[in-house]
């Protein structure tokens, strides 16, 4: 009876070992069968990546490691107002009868910043007078310090070229220059200099009061 039990256990052990090796053999065979397809998929993905890079290339920008500093100046500017302006600019070349063939048109959205204030470096000793407890100050006129495009917010909205023409590389540059000029013009027309002067007086009124001159007046002519 014991011999029969021992024989049964031995047979079961052989069956388990055989089943394990059969399963392992099947797995190896399946992996060997699917390996070529995996290689094809990997090659296909690599090819798609190369085609995507070819159709949508990423520009390589290498700045010169040498930096040239042309000028360094000490400034005493009081910035008192900032404008953020958006302007739509249209540029066209060959916009006549043959525009459909040779034309080039660009619609550019210019977003820029204009900053104004007064230059305290131009304030001279004779522009200030203290008399009878009153401080009289003649401030330098307000001026625009910065008028520039914001390249991150400015963009080409639309570009149309004729069938037989190519985009003019100088057209966008010219449109950007006009956009910057128009942004400055818009700020000046809106009265940025006048508001900059008022803001400067309001700020300096508090500044002089903190220094011990509570009675301060601003004049155009010291007299």
C-alpha cells in the first residue's frame, strides 16, 4: 500500500515537472514568434519620429559665447506709468491686379509696452527753491523711456502669398517696425506723457513730505 502511494506521488511530481517545462516551452515559442513583429513596430515608430522631425523641424539656436558690452550708464529715472497696447498691422506687397499670383500679405498682431516717467538726473539745484516754508520744484518734462514690442505676445495671425511668389523675408520685419511705431503713437495720443507728469508729482509730493517738506508745489518756471 505504501509502495502504491509512493508511486502515485512520484507520478504526480513527474507530471508537474513536465507541465512546467511544456508551459516554458510554449512561452519561449510565443516570444520567438512575436519578436519579429515587435521589431517591425519599433522600426515603424522610429520612422514616424524621423518623418515628424523632418516635417516639423525644431530650430537649433546657438548663441555666441562671447558677450560684448558696449556701454554702461548710471540712471536716475522715475518710471511713473506703463501702457500695454495691442495693434493689428497689415502689410502687403504687389497688392494690385496680380496679387493672386505675385502678392504677399501678412496680418500681424502687435502687442507692446510703453513706459514713461521723468529723468531725475536732469533735476538741477536751481530747479528747487525753499522759501517761507514752501518748497518750489520745477520737474524735468516727462518722457518715454521704453516703447517696444512684446515678442512673446506678438504674433502673425495670417499670411497669404500668391501662387507664383514666396514670402518676402523683409515684410514681417517692416510690419514689426510699423507696429512698434504705432504702439508708441497710440500711447502718446492717449496722453501718456501728461499722466506720467501727474503721477511723478503725486509720488514726489509724498517723498518730499517724508523728508520734512510738507508744503511742496510744482511749477513750470521757477521764476
